[in-house]
């Protein structure tokens, strides 16, 4: 019987699904030990720090992660940063294969003047801010103006716009960061404007997310009916409409036609507007858009512009992989062929294919790469346990049993406040709950 050890870097959905696929690949002749490394003290990646707090059902996949973690061949090492505490070369010396599952943590830049002003954020900062990510919990977010602008027509832009536009008490029974929740309760924002650079037919929103909008109790959502009808006409004249696109356009029509409640909070969705300039002194005061039109199926610029005064801009226009020493990156992704980076080094998830798909997409993606890895395995290496190296470097790693304690403590703290959990954001508090090993 062959016994291999495989390291996975990054404890988000792609990492856990890779671990699950490795577990499922075991046979009487093939045993695989799995060590999952995570730089934060807590696992679950985007399920903890990306998914919107008012979408708790999506987070129930964490039960699958904990089931994977409960298997005998699985070990968790949180608080260990690969590329800083341990190099990829060192990992490769200690494992038969290394799988990178570090996602896409850096927000793409708009590349327009004014992007560095105070009050301008990327969704890569803003989303982890409201989700109590340790590195972003203190982001200097000020919600003291009446108007906020969100750039992008994907589900992340939609999440950000919704979180800013809803009545904050709707978040009281969620695991929103307590800091962000307090800021949202004191927020002066009453109008949120979301801008897409192309037409309704090109938007990357998905229809379940659009269909939620008219149901918001304390927020009116505005979208121009004529624009959606024009989009419907364009796509119908081009042939049969794909099912998902039809569903999206129908959901947009439903938003446009929904009776308004005439409440003080509103969310406005605009199309065919490309941001060109963010203005302000130190703080953002406004943003200018070039107005586009669609001609012969192509989006083209007009000579019209439009400026909106605002005190907050969040761009949600996609993500890129963060640099890790020794890891080749190109176009925001780890350079790979079907998940193979180089001998013994693999990549899965958003770091492999870019930031696309829902959480479940990572399951099939990781399963495909793990099939390649298992086929590549030959003879197990002679190697010593990584724990010795971590201890010798005085790295305070957090094991699965430690994380279970923290997980329970967060849930317990949440129960008392009528929330699913309260995420701890203070390292001292985390350390005292964990009673870290070394
Ligand atoms: P996305 O779906 O790729 O959307 C990115 C948006 O940014 C597009 O509308 C794109 O417009 C726009 N954009 C790109 N560059 C731009 C620029 N320079 N100026 C203006 N707009 C620009 O990405 P995402 O929203 O970050 O989401 C990532 C993935 O996570 C997606 O697969 C998404 O569905 C998923 N997700 C799912 C959920 C959920 O299931 N509830 C929630 C959040 C995220 P163009 O099309 O014109 O390029």
C-alpha cells in the first residue's frame, strides 16, 4: 500500500473540495494524508468572509467542510502563511504534491483618476470589512454622505449595493461584523446607485439575486423599464434567447414594474455608463461617467457624460490572485495547464481559473484537478512532519480542535445576541479562546 501526503494551501471552498476529492480517491492500495494550510486563524475562506451576511443559506456548505475536516486523514493548520512562514519549495520537500487554493484576493483597478481618494474602495476590501475579516475589519469606511455609488454588474456589486441600501436592522440577526453593523446603523446613506458599463443583456447578475430586490421591505429599487425592453428587443431580434438571459431580463422587468413603497431608502440600477473620473479633494465628492449606447450589437461611447455627487464609491469589477513568492502569475491567475503548475505543484479554484462561478463550481473544478494529481502520484517521498518545522520556527498554528473551540465560542456568543455567530475580530480574544498550542 502507498501512503502519500498532500498539502493544500488556502482553506476556502476550492481547498476543502480538493481535500474531499482526495478523500474520495483513497482505496485499499492508496492512502492520502491531507494537511490544509490557511494564513488566517479561521478557515472557510469566502464562505466566512465573502458570502453576504443576509444570505445565510449559502453558508450552510460549511457543514460539508467540517465533515471533510472530521475525517482521520485530515489536518488543519490555520495561522500559517505560505510564502512567508514556509516557502512553497519547503512544502514540496515535505509533501508528494502541493495544491494552491488561495483564490483571488486582490480587487481589479478601474484605472481612472481619483481611485486613490478616501472613500473609494474595492469590493475586495469592502466585502471583507462587513464580513469581519481580520485584515479589513478596521477599514476606514465612512457612511456619512447621502449617496453611495457601486461600480459593476455582477453578484458582488449587487451584494455591496444591497448591504448599503437595506434597513440595517435587517442585518441584526446575521453575522455581519459588529463594527460594520454599527456603522450601517449610523449610516446617512439613503440612495445607492449601481452602474454597469454595458446593457441589461450583458449584466453578470444572476436571476435569483435580481428577484430578491423587489421583495426588500424598506428599500425601493429602480431600474428603467424602457432600457430592459430595448435589451429584450435586441436579443430577440438576434435569435432565440438563452434561458438564463431570459430569466435575468424578466427579473429586471419585474424590478422596473414593481410598485414602489415610497420609503426613504432606494437602490438605482443604471446601464451603459463607464466611469471615467472620480473627483474630490482628499475625500471623494463625485464620479463622472461616459454614457454609452448599443449599435449593431456593440457598446460604443457617446459624447455625453454624467456626474453624480457621492461620498462613497465601491468598485466590484472582478478580482486577481494575490502574489505568493515562487508562484507564477499571469492575467491575475496562477499559470497552469488544467490545474498543473509544475512537477508536484497544482492549482484549483479562482487562483486557477479566475473569479467565476458559484461555490459549487469549485467542487467539479477541484475534483478534475485531483484526478490529475492522483494519476501523477508515483512513489511516496521520504519526509518529516511539517509540525516540527512549524514548532522550530515558533509559528503559532491553529489545529482543527482549536478551530472547533473558536467556532463553538462564536456560535455561543451569537446565540445570546440572536445571531448565527459573532465573529471574533480581536486576535487577543481569539488567542484566549484557542489556548494556542505553543
Ligand atoms: P463578475 O460576475 O465577473 O462581474 C464583474 C462585473 O464588473 C461585470 O459586470 C463587468 O462588466 C464589470 N467590470 C469589469 N471591469 C470593469 C470596468 N473597468 N468598469 C466597469 N465595470 C467593469 O464578478 P463578481 O461580481 O466579482 O463575481 C465573481 C463571481 O462570484 C461570479 O461568478 C459571481 O456570480 C459569484 N458570486 C455569486 C454570488 C451568489 O451566488 N449570490 C454572490 C457573489 C459572487 P463587463 O461584463 O462589461 O466586463
